């Protein structure tokens, strides 16, 4: 497996030059202490952890996997020490509330940190990642008493968190969960039920695990409006935070999976376990979605991280491995063959990866900037606009970063040929680890439904406005060097507007199936257009800097590649969307 | 894991109604004994093996994997018994020469058999599959003496075969292999060198293994014109076929891979091993390509088989699993949710799989029919035309069947959500097992280069003629019910002609990079158009049969789905091809 190197320069370019996030920080009182120097120092520090501690351990951890023995789960060698080192550095609470010991860093910085963690080892990243999500949900909805008891310990990485949603018969459809919460005289609840696919449900990294559990109160209305959220600790803490008795929650088994072998995916049995209500009764879903929305960008970043790692290895291999002869001008006749990278098809694969990786990094930073504005801006209008962008972009971030991430890791495997299929180089592990990110935290199909149904059609297209405004602002001042590419993006944006109108019309005329019939293609369409916007924005930013930083020429060239070879996918997607629900509903059930 | 059921009806429809292969058999003297009744009986018999013997063992075999111990390789439980049962039934020599005990069946029938084997268990299928390929190469090029000694035993499945091409530094680029063959006084050769990625290089299924090895003679010209082919047995047989002394070939280790865990992928060390020349000196590549071309359709069928199996499981799951509510008309309010299959996005995934699987089955049968015509026809013109079609279609068969097969298995996993990522349902194994088929026997990038470079540009476009003629013959008599779809196919064919001319022009003007820059997209373009042709051909065949066989309505409906939702990919592919080599060669080496 090739060494992992954090792309510090590209992260710096995005933060400082493309998104100028330091100008935001200067305006937001809560971020007054943050500046670019500090951000750079933090990225450097995190990079050391990722490069020297986590990445070199990822393959061995995959091969060893997690062990299950009579309810106890043991993580692979070094995981416990590494987690404690991470926790000691404050890295579990990177974005957490400083009131409870968090670093309180802006999301644009933590997005870079999360990418490193995922590139180094997705399995490992899930333990701190889910804890960070649980911290956010508790910070937003838990009582002060619960916050004071739990948040300092979770933020310090002494206790970890989980989210317990899925049940054997209920995955996407949470409205039909059966877990029950019975009110107790002391104000707590007795939680019973079985939850499956619980990441980090049981493990040996820390002494206590805090489960956030969806369950139904006895008087719950049917469906998703009757779900409440509960905090259920593995050990019930005493008032001073020391651990008291073992709670009635246990791990029944762990799953054997395609990838993320070092992440414990648990069946959790709640047997009258003591829990506390988080937020209002029957309002569990909105509270859980606070956590889910945070996790969704995080899951998107898993796709990005895997792709970034895969690209580095593929590039290194393509530069070193000699095989076949290139065009006459590129031949090195002192060697028996030329490096793979001279061949057109290898370049196609590498540049596709590069376009997805650097476009994806720009995208996660773009969403991060909007999350920061939504959280920290004191300008109500600016805040509302950022919230709208976050609502629109979150499902795209989760699904498009992971779909393109998966495509990139598969290409990264292909560049290595047979060597990509064996364990040695690590490329096949990235494919297996990345794959789950398209499935969990709401499948990518569900993300698409959220985007097109709830967000776009739900707002009658209005929620698209801030994104289209950002794109139009760029298009209004085209860069001469990229005139053709600006035109291509303009044409693609027109296709978005066209098909959006078409879908809205079909919805208006009563087609109940159209949204779910074209949602995935619609999400991809918006994804490609948004990456097109970000590529031109990067290229435009790079253009005047070329004389001082010649390596930025690559941005302009990759932007041209993206527009010529990847943006055209918009055409096929738009054509499929134009078919609406028609060809999907010709088949009777017996016709399949 | 869901049970596997061989799609007998669809195979029958293709053979009898769409391709009317019995009319061919009646015309070819060598196939005079074959008729549809016999073919049906053979398919039934093979189906029983696949359904009851092989398929139920696949998951356990994957989990157990192959064991390596001091040069010895042990296959998973039941493999040896199953292989012997297969061999006893004559299934190793399905297409082999009857003179040496083969069944001599037409390829259109064996293509169905191969699909079953791959759907049941790709790992297992490789042991008989490579043996069948080795039989073909020996039958075509070996001396009569070698044939008489080896072919009866290989055909009977008493000995298996391998192909030893790749070396640590030489995969795609065979011209730089270092294995040496030194002539011996007795007319044999001493073979030395290291070969890697050798499927079935060592195992415990049978008593002897026959390696076909590429190596260089002392006087070999440089590059690929200096490669010779040798037969190197594990045990040197005595004249009566009994086993003599152990040869100087041994297995150094086995690979740990993403998938096909039950297939032994070996490092083979040849240390002055005794070998015999097959064919002429320095003419090893053409001889090996005889085997490779056979294998290439076989590898394509691996993608098809995996996709077919994945589709069955996904369909079963989507029909049984209830989750969420469909459109009002489809709701079953007696249940707490509706079956997955009512949802548009689930239908999109299932129909994409179905279109690839049934389109792929039609494609493998189409290629099989051309292989049969090329082999058995006594009409020189017909034979030459079929040979041209085989040359054109073989790289498409290998790459497009596996690329669409991989896409299908990934979708088949997605339909099951989290349940697709865990081992239980078998969907993740199909993804892992299918993935290698895009890589080995010449990566799909190399197939594309063969198609666009050697075949299309090499013939200045002439090799496309028989395919385009077949398509035009269909388009000339449009079916009223499918008028729109006929137009769509016509437009797509025009795009093929356009971009072919463009590429030929760029080649003519000296662009050395254009072929390899657009080859993969070109192969996909031709693949989608060919599947479009086959879908319309199936729909047209089905149309007049609907009253007697109502289930064929599905063919017409799936054809409409294919044209509306998948054929439009042609547009994006053509646009990428139109970019030529341009955007791939902007980057200097340092720009990546």
C-alpha cells in the first residue's frame, strides 16, 4: 500500500483562494479567534495523525477485523491506542461546543480533517465520526442536566456515541419501527427492542457508549410522527460521571460485511434499558435528523476520502509502472517500455479520478462554508440563504460524493490491473470500504428523493435559487481562457431549468410516481452541474495566480477535461429524466 | 442467499425464436445430430447441476477460500466432488472435439451452460473454464502426438489446464516477458521463469495440471514477435498416460484477493521445467489468442452470470420486503407498508439490471451463433462474414458484458440496502466476484483498444459493416408498436457512423493518441447500440407471439425501457469521443 500524503496545498488553495473563508471568520464573532494561520496549523497537526498513525494501520485492521465473543467486541490491534491518542488531542470534539470542551472549529476546516481521516481508514473514522454526530444532536436537543453529564465526556472522547434507527423489518421506513419506550416513575423510560446495523454499537475503545435510540411511546401516533428519541448509555453514569450499573442493552452479534471490516456493525438488543427522552415526545425524527444531516456530509466525505487515497496510489503506480509504448514523442527507448501514464486510457482514468476528487473537495468545502454561515452568521438574510443552500446541497453531498467516490475507487483499481484486485496495494479495500457510503445514512436513492421531492418539488423549485444565483454570478464574468467551458456550463444549467420545470409540471398534473422515477438522475444532473461550477470557479481563481504558483495550471487543465469529458453526462441524464415515470411503470408485477 | 433458478424459458426463447439456431444446425453437417429437443435436454441437465450442486455451495466456498501450505493448494469443501461429478457428466468438454471425447456442442448452447455455471459460482467455473480454453488451443496448434496424449484426459476432466502469461513486470505488455525456453536434445524445452496471477495454477481437484506457458527461445526477436507457446505438465505423463515424474514447476504462493476467493490464483515458478513447443517458434501469441478469444467470451459471460444471479435475488427481495408507501393506486393498506417494487427508483434499478441481463444473454447468444457459423458453416462467404463479426464483437463481449454486469451487481446490492452489504444474501459476493472479470484476460481498456484500434481503425471502418448490416436489416422493417424506439436506434446508429468517421480522420491526420483516448467510450457506444438492436429484435420477435405466450409482453416493455432510459447514454459517450485526445493531453507529467 502506498503511503498517504494529505493534499495540504489543495486544501489551502480552496480555503484561502477559492472560498476566502478567512473573510467569513473575520465577520463572525464566534469565530473571531480563527484565522488562516491557525487553520493551517490544525490541518498540519491532523495530517500527521492521518499519515503516520492511522493510514499505515488500515490494511492490517481490515484483515484482522473486529472480533465478537459472547457480547464483547474487540477492535483490531492499535485501534484503542490510536483512538485514545486522537481523543487526547481533542480531535473527537473538533466542531463541538467549546462550552463542553470542544474545539469549536468551523466546518470548512473540519471537512478537511474528516477527509484525511477517511482517506487514512474509513473504519476507524466511524468511531469518532458518529460520536461527533451524537454530540451535535445532544447539544441541540438534550436537557441541560444530560448535556452537562454527557457532553464533556463525549467531547473528550472518553465515551463514544451511536445512532440506533434501523430494525430488522424497518430501514428506510422508520415509521414502522417497533421499539418501545415505557415511562418510569423517576422520569426515565424503559426501552425495549432490537436495532440492527448499529455502527460502533459495542467495542473496547472506551469505557462507555451512549446510544441515541428511536422508539415509540405508548401513546404514539402511527407512522413517522410517533417516533421519539432517547439517550441510552451502556453504563448508567452516576451524578459525578463515574460509571454505575450496566444498563439493559447488549450486543447480540456483529455483521460480516463486504468492507469496513474494522468497524463493529452490531445487532443491539434493548431489554428494558434505562433511557432518557431527548427533545419533545414524538419529535424524535427532527432531532435525529440534526445528527443525520451532520453525518450525511460526513458520509459524503467518506467517498471523497477513499477516492483521494485511491487516486494517489493509482497516480504513483501509473508513473512508476512501465508497460507498452506511448506515442512516438513520449517514448523512452532507454527503458523496455513507457510509464503507464503516457497512455490515453490511463490518463482518462486518472483525470476522471482527479476531477472527482478535487471537485469533491471543493464541493465539501463549499457545503462546509454554507454550514458555517448558517451557524455563525449574524446577518439574518445571509443565514437564511445559507440554510437554504445547505438543505439543497446536503443530499447531493451525501450521494454524489459517494457515487463519484465509488466510481473513482473502481477506476483506481482498474489502473493497477490485476494488482488492483489483490490486497497488496490497498486499492480493493478502498472499493469495499467506499461502497457502504452509498448505502447507509439513507441510501443514495433516498437522498435523491429528499432532493427532488422534499427540497425541489416541495419548494416548487424555489430552493434551487441560491445555487443558480451562485452559478449565474460566475457565468456573468467569463474568463477569456475558458470561454468555451463557460458556454458549456451555461448550456448545462439551462438543461437543469428545463427538466425541473418538466418534472414540476408532471407533479402538478398528478403523476405520483414521477419524483421517485427520476430522482437519482436528477441528483446526478445537479451534481455534475455543481461540480462544473466549482471547476470553473477553481480555474478562474487559479488563472491570475499562475505566474506565482505554476502548479495551479493543473486546475485550468483539469477544468477543461471535466467540461469536455464528464459534464456531457448531463445530456444522458436529462434525456432519462424527460422519460418521467413512463417506461418504469409499463411492467406489471408479473412482468419482471 | 436466495436459490438460483436457471432462466430456461428465456434461453429457449433466444435459441428458438430470436436466433432460430436450429435452422443453422440443420445446414451444418457437423451439427446434424443437434436439434432443439436435444439442446433443451442438455440445458435442463446442466441447470440441475448449477441449481442443486454448485449454487448452494458458493457462499461457503467464498468464506472458506483456498488454502496454501508449502506448495500445495487445497480448494474449499465439496469442490473436488463437484468437479468430479461435472467431469463424469462430460461437462468439461462441452464444446470440445468429439474425436477426443468432447460433446462437440454448438457455442450457442454452451454459452447458456457457461452462464449457469458463472451464476452459480464464478470461482468454481474457472477450473473447467480454463481447461476448455486450453483444450481449444491444443486442438488447434499441438502436434498429433501431444493431442493424443493430453486431449482425451483434459476433455474428460481428469487433468485441468491453465494459461501462464503474466509475469511480475509484464501484464498487458507481453512483449517484455523474461521466461526462457532452452531447447533440449530430446526435442523438448527447459522452461524457466516466474508467472503470476495463474488461475488454477495449483489445486487438489485432479491429479495433473497442464500449463500453457509463454516463453522466449534463445534466438527470439525482441518484443511480442518473439514469444513462443509451450505445454508444461505438472507431472510428466508416460506414453500410456499414467503419471511419471514431477516436473520442475511449483506454486510459490497464492494471492489474497477482493473476490473469487475459492479460485486459486497462483504464483508459478518454472525451474528448468520440461515443456513442449505448441505451434511454430515465435508464434506463441496467435496460438494463445485462440485460447484468449474463447476465454474472452467466457469472461464476458462471467459478468452476465453474476448479474443474472444478482437480479433474481434483488427481484425476490423487492417483491417480499415491504417498506414505505407507493402511489395511491398501488397501496396495500392491509399491510403496514408496500413492497419495494412499487417504488420508482427500485423499478429503475431492477429494470436496468433486467435490461442488461436479458440484453447480455441475447448478446452472448448472438456472438455464440457467429462463432458457430464461423466454425461449422460450409459456405465460404457466410463463414468469412461470421469471422468478421466475431472479431468485432469479441472485445465488446468481454468488456461490455462485464462492465454492465458489474453495474448490475452493484445495483442488485443497492436494492437490498444494508442487507446488500452483508454476506447473508450473497449480493456483495457477486460484486466482488464480478469485479475481476473487468480486469483479467486483457483489461477492458485493452479490449477497447483492440476494438477501436486493431479492428475498426485497422480495417478503416470496414469491420463494422456486418454489424451495421444486421442492424439496418432490422430497421428496414419497423414494428408499428415500436415506431419511436426504431427511430431512436436509427439515430444512435448515425452517431456511431459519425464518430467513427471523426476518429478515422483524426488517425489519418497523425494523432497517435486519439485511439487510446476514446476507445473505452467507443466500445461502450457500440455496446449500447448493439444491445438496442438486440432489444428491438427480441421485442419484434415477441410481438406476434404475445397471444400464445403472454409473458413475452415483458420483452416489449423492457425494450421500451431500454430505449428510453439506457440508450440515451450514447449521447454522453459520443460527446466524449468528439473531444478526441485533446483534453487528456493538456497535462504535463507534473500536472497530475
